[in-house]
C-alpha cells in the first residue's frame, strides 16, 4: 500500500511540474485502477421496483393470503389470541400456520413464521431433532412442552421481499415439511 501511495504521489508531482506548453500527461491505466481500489466502496444501487404490487411485507395478511392462493396454497386468514393475524394452510396431510410477529395491536407486523406440529407415536427423539437441526439449514425443529416435534421457519419481511422470493421460500418450506415428516416417522 505504501508503494502504491508513493506511485500516486510521484504521478502528482510529475503532473504538477509540467510546463504550460507541455502536452497533458495521461495517467497510466494501471495507476487509475490502483487509485480506484483506494476509494471507499460505493453504495449498491437501489432495488428495482417489483411489478405485481411491489414488495411483500407482513403488514397485510390478506395480501399474503392472496399470494399464497395464487401459488396454489390453501390460505385462510384468522387472528390469534393476541389479535395478531394468522393464516392457516396445509401441505399434504399437515396443517401449518403463518404466524405474524412484531405487530402493534394486530397491525404493522414485521415478520412471519411458518409453523407446524405433530403428534407421533413413538415420540420423536431429541437425537432426531438435533440431527435435523445439524443437517438442515431451512426450518428449525424442536420438541414442544408435550414432547411433540415441531418445525418452524422465521421470515423477516420488515422491509419487504419480492413475491418471487417469498414464493421460493414457501416452496422450500414445502420440501422441508415433507422431509421432516419422514425424519420423525409421520
């Protein structure tokens, strides 16, 4: 880095001492590249507006349910015991909830969690749950207070995501629910 700074200073000294009649000096392309690498990084360009209603966030459960339905999912909007929105849905034989979080009196929610639980006999072992969590990145497994296996996937929607991104997340959820059912013997 010091050598590069010396080159830049030498270039400035030579350029500054040129007589008015001398032709202008052209900087070496390698030097220009070196100078650019010393500049602080610029901010990424703003995201391009998304067609079809823009970004999806957690402030409108009806819109999210409508998107789910357009992707072929069952989606029934209700409210939980705190008055926050909830969407009930189904994958194969499994029901799951889209639970809204970060809400202010049932409004302006910032995230959702896809959640499902199972009653299986024999009970899923803690070893099975831990193995799932070690090997799978999408979908956190746990045992609830009754010892039954659960699966959840938290989704931050605070600043919004594209509808395609969210659809991809739901498809990943479908794949993981199916794999989880096999892992716990459902």
